[in-house]
C-alpha cells in the first residue's frame, strides 16, 4: 500500500474503524441505548443477575433454569484459589496497586491449566467458570493480605455478589447492598470494542490461553482513560469539595484543557445509559444507608457541565457515579477498577470465544516516519543529542 493511501486510511486510536464482526453488544451512542445480545441494559439491570448476564454474553442466549443452576453451581465450586496463588499474592508489596496484583494472579492461572484443547466447548466452559469464579477471590485475598490478614474462604451459602462483599469486608452484606452490587456488575459486564476488550481480542487472536487474554485485558483496563477513571472521579469531587464550587472548577479545568474524569465517551454523544442507572442505584444506596456529601457535588458538576461540555457531546459516562456506589458499599477506592474487572471479565470472555469462532490474527500496518536507510557509524565518530 502506498504511503498516500495509508495516510488517507489512518485513523488515530482506530476511531470509527471496524475491526471485527460481533454479535455480543450494540451501542447506539446518539440515542443512549445499549443492548447485550439484543436485551436492553435497563431490563437486564432490573431483572437479571450478573451470572445470568455473563452466561447470556458468552453463549448468546439467556440460560434455561437447568443451565443457570449448573453454571451457578460450577462457579460456586471453583471460587477457591490454590494456596500457591495466595502465597504469590503474599509476596507482592502491600503498597502495590491491586490491578497489578490482579493482572499477575490472572496470568498465573494459566500455569495450572493446560491450553491444548483451547477451541473445545468443554475447555471454554471450564475456563469461563474458573475465571469468573476466581477473580473475585483473588481481588478480595489481596485486599486482606495487604492489610496484614489472611484471606478468608468463600462462603458456599452466599450468592456470587454477596460472597465477594463478604470476602472483602468480612461481614455478610445487607441483601439490598448485595443486589445493588450485582446490578453494578451487570452494567459493567460488556461494552463492545473498548480498549481492554480490543486488547483481549488481539491477544485471543494469537490462540494463547484465556488466562493470558484476561491478564492482557486487565492491564489495559487499569489506565486512567479507561477503567481507572472511576478512582479519579472521587478524587476530583473531593477536590471540588462543595456543590457551589463546581462551576469554577469546570471553568478552570476547561481553560487548562484538563479532562473532567467520568465525562466523555468515544461512543456516546448523550449521557451514558449506564450512568443514569448507576445514579439511581447511588440514590437507592443513600436512601437506605445514609447520604454521601459528594453526591451533591457530583450532581452540581453534571448540571454545570451540561452547558459547558454538553454542546460538544460530552456527558457523564459509566465511571461518574459508580465510585459513589462502591464507596457506600465499603469498597476501598483503589479496588474500584478491580471490581470493574470482576464484571468485565464476562465481556472479555465472550469476545475471546467469538474471536476463536472466526479467528484471523490481528496484524495492522503502520506508516513509517523514521530515518531512511543510512550507514552504521563507528563509536568514536558518533555525536547526538539524545537524553537517555
Ligand atoms: N473533559 C473535558 N473535555 C473532554 C473530555 C472530558 N472528560 N472528554 C473529551 N473532551 C474533549 C477533548 O478535550 C477534545 O476537545 P477538543 O476537540 O477541543 O480538543 C474532544 O472532547 C475530544 O476528546 P478526545 O479525548 O479526543 O475524545 P476520545 O474519544 O479520544 O476520548 C475519552 C474518550 C473517554 C478517553 C475521553 O472522553 C476522556 O479522557 N474522558 C475522561 C476519562 C474517563 O472518564 N474515562 C472513562 C471512559 S468510559 C469507561 C471506560 O472506558 O472505562
């Protein structure tokens, strides 16, 4: 391909460039609609559970009663992690970010399971069960380990979300809190070709094992422009401090070209439908468990931003209200992104399975901008100004 043609085709960040067919999730960013396998996100968040939604995403249909019972039982059976994984987590620095601990522990699972039958339905089922079951256990284990405690074992009498909150906080959660957390997991489970899912698909396309696929996606999710934004939103709200400071904060930030965390999305030109549902969940949490002063700051910021950023199509995204819900649930701030990963693993695995079904290794091209061919210089003849 000529350099001129490449320049015409070049889209930084692959914006608007289709790179695969996919039947998993559809986003209508102009009208703010999101569906998983054709089901509106609002209906799933109201009626489904996270495990049922994960099954839907990965296998394409809502499970029957028997399929769901079996899937839930399998996930429950595989919640425990090997003492070797727990010992590895104990070797990590307590000051390290939990996303790094999660990335390493997710990758380590590949050491325990063979990758030979990667395209067989039973291999796929088992890998899905293990990853969905063990990731919450590993996140909770690192949290207790870094506090100097031993991880606690999962409780078989608790459903998926209640068990995670129990392993994290060492207290059986209120049923409403557990249900709200489960609904948060549904909302974060899938979102087409975001950066981490693209990363998962690229890794999957090499036919490596699903543990490497998920580890690569976890590393990608960690960045502040992606999943890491939910941590930064709370820091920003605390910086604003009071609702009446929102306008000045925005003016100042916009004049300095500073991004407002939890705002803007490559796909949406209106408020992210997940942000609207999360806002309702935050209000439910505050009505039951007491208010959070930062909520007033958040709604003031959203209102002030509507006139300043709205005309550019920049509105709250999924990360804007999620942190307020998680904080009320007692989840530490630097676990917000690992919690995102607990949920998004469902979407990553759906894309892994879909990629295997019609695989072609990803290998895009580039436009070379470096030096033209030149002669090698002996050491004593070189001089350059690179700061190394
Ligand atoms: N605050 C202020 N201005 C913004 C923001 C924002 N949050 N987002 C976009 N803009 C402006 C940007 O400055 C640019 O303006 P101009 O054309 O005048 O230079 C224009 O909108 C286009 O921005 P962009 O960064 O080129 O847009 P993008 O599609 O590459 O970025 C984004 C999407 C999500 C990375 C970006 O909106 C952003 O950085 N948001 C803040 C971080 C954040 O909340 N991330 C979570 C994303 S949703 C969940 C997830 O993916 O994990």
